[in-house]
């Protein structure tokens, strides 16, 4: 008792204890325990037992006034004194002997708990041969204590002894004696104890033992556990037994996926039998076990394919009623996991079960609970992404006359398509979300069975059932991305005519949807469908403007602009550049020359086609072939003064982009043509034209060859003599210097060739700049200015 009070005095500051060098805990068998010197705690002085073994005990983490901690401190102080009194070393074996004797002889539950806690830690370090030698006496002691305390209220002592028994069994795996298996069954029986704390301790002990034996060498403990649980579950029949089953199911929640195949079939049948009792809590716990089973990455040896399919068929009999919200959501989650797991094992069998689940899930959309449609939609989307998408490449074309997996997919789509009928009007949003995923997953191969759905969807979009058109627009957009604009417009034409008396373009909402979702379409389709439509709209707008119907004319102009705005998205990764661009080039060139209002759209389309559409060498060669047609038009556009500088920058960016794929000979020829214009003089040559030509030359310089650049430099020299130094000419010199870096074996040699080309005055400029960058003070430059503007 004095030793137990001493830690409080140490913490209060009445006594000061220096660092105590702890003796090493040596084993009596000659092998040394792997421990280090312990650090000083408030228990170091009186007990000398702050070994690494006991660091997990709560009484060593800080002072506490509870009776349990005081008892524990007393035991930790008394044990080393007892060992030293016998002139023995403080080894693991001596600690094991003394603590076991204390547990055997004490009659107080508090003292028993205080001795059993450090004993469970010491058992971890005792050599297995010694434990096997003393197993009969030790296990008999533990079992007799458990039998005597089974009906008592001392849960702490029970938990401590259960921990000791579990540690003892785990250290001796595999078991080669009947008494070991009997001790394990005794441990199993406490999983049904009335005290939750004792149940948890027993389950933790069972889990530690089972995970220790999950190897091919020994699975006897697993078979014993399966037999015990099956017997307890089969006894269910009333409320009292149902509570006991819940305890067993809680134990099996984490252990079921690890059970051997030989017992899996019988055990699953037992679980399904338990669900037939109708106990809500039992059904919930059983569903959690099935969810755990299907969520685990089980192999074929653990859960057979046939058993997986049989469980799916059986779970349809346990579909909860309409009034049960949470069981319905749980049932959906379990069925989702079951089908995904079956698809991993054997997809052919999974295809046969998916249509029934889709049909059953669609009926759940009609339940009055708002959470159920959302959960049902998430289940269907997950099944499409996990089971259907990875196997679409193996199906081939899908039609109504197909068989096998393709026929199953048709049934699944018809079940979802039924969600567009009138009785699903209140839950159309989650149905449309499922349709979006269906279009993305199966659109490329399944468009023959989706045309009717597209017509229905576009018709409902105009009805009053959709005050918010976001979801139907997303669904149609998903169809456009997957099926392509041709399939959509074949099923649902735009119905925009140039001779309508009533300007009610009811399907014009498709134009923004197409613009946002077209991916990898055919340029040929835009040529024969949208360009004639745009021309007809333009003609009608001109006629109406001539007849002074300005409002109607503006409507047609707006529609024409929306049609032309589709051109850049058609140029985004098209599939027929080689075959169709030659037919599109003439129309684009004419539009650039004659339609200033559409120049930005055409420039955007050309840049998109070059940067994102030309993926192969053949496609780049095809577009590059028309550089001699487009670049002169773009040069003329850039030389024309425009009050909006943003338009000028767009044209120049288009020129730069087109030059990246243009042949070097073509670039040099254009560069020579623009070079000749630099020295033109006359009233018709304005400063804007000269500056524009310099910009064009700077854009082409990086793609020219060395002879052309040498000729260009002499032209620039004459330009400086005639017109004087300007910012654009200086920038051009810099661009030329950068271009010369491509013509030498090394950058130094290339720059030397360039400096030999330039005049002495330019060399002086370079030397002056180098001295200035080096921190020197170069003499001031005396520049001779040529007549004319600065």
C-alpha cells in the first residue's frame, strides 16, 4: 500500500527520483528479450518495472485516483519485489510465473483484473515452448476463473482473463491437443455473454486468433468458429434468441469473407434462413454481412460463382416493403455489390441477372420516400460503370434482334426508358441521370435501340413537366457526345426552315446543346447539313431586311450565327479530315473574304482544326496543302485597318498557327512577297501597312531558311536607311537572331554567322548591350539617324 501511494507523492513534488537504470528483462531459457532501457516515469522509483512490456498499461500514462489503477500499481510494485526476494532475475519467465500465481490465488475481482492485465502483456513475450509445456495448468486456471466469474458483475476481470486466454491460444497455433480446441470453444462461448464489454473482449480475442491462423498450414480454428456460429444461428426462433444471433452476426461481420469454401455454402443458407424470421435488426445485420462478403476482393476459392448467383436469386425474396426506407437502401447496396462481384467472377452469368435487377430497381423509383429514387439511380449508374462499360467492346453492334448479352442490354435500356412515362413524372430527374450514363456507356454501339428514347426525351423537354431544363439538356448532350450529332438529328431534326410564317423554332434549343457536346464528329456532316442551312438562313434574313422586316431578319441572323458557331466544335478531333477538308476549304475562304461578321468564327475553326484536329501526318499534310489558299487571304485581312484590335490579334494568331504546319518553301515564298512590300513608297502606303508587314515578317521568320533570312536582312538594312529605326524593325532583328539559332551546329556558331551578316552598327549595338549586362560602363553610342520618322 505504501508503494501504491508513492507515485502520487512523486507527482506532487514531495519526492525527487533521479533516472534509474533499469535492469534488462532476461529470459530464463538463455535467450534475451528484445527490450531497451526504460525511461523514468512516476512509477520508476518504487517498482523498477517500467519495462517496455508494460508501456501500454493505462496506469503508466499518468496519475489516476481510480481504485483499479491503484490496484494495478500495487501489483506492478509487488511483483519485482517478490522476484528479487527469491534471488531471481527480473526475466519474462519469472514475471509469467509470479503473475500466474497471483491470478490463481487471489479471490478479489479487482486484484484479479490488476494481475491479469500485465499477465496478458507478459504472455506476448514468453517463448512458445515454455507456454506449450505449461499450457494445461495455465489454461485450466483461466477456464476455472472464467467459469467462476461468468455470472458475476466484474466485467473488468472477465475481459482481462479473456485477453490472457486469447493470447495464450494465439501463441500456440497450430493446436495439436484437444484441450487447446476446448479452450478456444470456451472463449467462443463468451461472445454470447450478456455484458457488451465482455462480448467485445471475446470478439477481439477471437479475431486476433483467427487472423493469426489465416494460412494454409492451419485452419482448424476457422472450422470450429464456423460450426459454433452455425449452431447458434440455427437455434433462432424468438426474441431472446434473436438478440443472441445479433451477437454472433456481429462477430461474423469481419470474419465471413475469410471463411473456407467448404463451409461457405452452408453458412450462406443459414444466413438466408435467419432472414426469414422477419426480425428487422437481424435482417439488417445479415445484409451487412452480405455487403462485407461481396465488397471483399474474394477469389474463386472463397465464394463460388454458382453460390454468388444463388444468393442474388434468394435476395429478391427479401425485398423490403414500401414503408421501410433504410432496409430498401441497404438492399439496393447489397444487390449492387453482389452483381459487381459476380461480374468479376463470370461476366456471362452476370449479364443474365442484370435485366431483372434493373426492372426491380425501376419499380423502387415510385416509392414515396425521396431518398429511394436517388439511391436507386446511384445503384444503376454504378452497375453501368462497373459491369457494362468494361465489356462493351466485346458485344459488337446492338439491336433489337440481338441475342445473348446484347439482348440483356436491350432489356436493361427498355427498363430505364420506361422511366420517361407519365407515372414517373415526379422522379424524372434521377431517371435522366441514369439515361446520361447509359448514353455514355453504350451510345456508340447501341444507338439503334436509343432513337425512340431520344424522340421521347426531346418531346418531353418542351412539355410543362420540365420547369428546369438542365437535366434533359444534359441527357441530350450525353447522347450527342456518345452517339454523335448525325444520329440525334436523324431522330430529332432541327425543323428550322427558311420559309416559316410563324417564327416558332421549337427545337432551336438543340443548337447550344450541340455546341457544348459535339466530340469527334464528321466534317462531312457539317458540310452537307449545316452549311446549306446557314446559307438558307442568310438568304431569308436578306430578303426580310429588304422588305423592311427588321425584327424577323434579326431572328434569322441570330440563328445563322448559332449554326456557324458549330463549325469550331466540328473541327475538334474530326474523323474525316483527309476526305472532307478539301470540300470545306473553299467555303471557309469565301466566308473569310466576304463575311467580316464571321471571320472570327472561321479563324477559331481553323486554329482548332490545326491544334486539336490534325492528329496524324496525313491530316496535317492535307490542311497544310491549303496554306497557299488561306494565308494570302489572312494577310490581306491583317493589312486592313480595323478599329477592334482584338480582331487583328485573332487574325495574326491564326496566321501563326497555320505557319506551324506550312511547308518551309511555301513560307519562304510568302516571306519574299511581303519583303518586297517593305520598300514600297507612295501615298497609298500608310504607316499601318508597313507595321502590319513587319508583323507578318516576324511571324514567318522562325519558319524560313537561312538564304531567305540573309536576303531579308539586307532588305531590313535598306528599310532602316530609307525609313529610319522603329520598334518593329528592332524586334524583327531579334526574331532573326533567334531564327539563326536553328542553322548552326551550336548556338555560338549560329550567332557568329548572324553577327557576320549584320552591319558594323548592329555589331556595336550587340557589344554595347553585352557590356551593359556584364556591369561595365560602355561609352555612349552615337547613332546616326536616317531622315524620316523616328
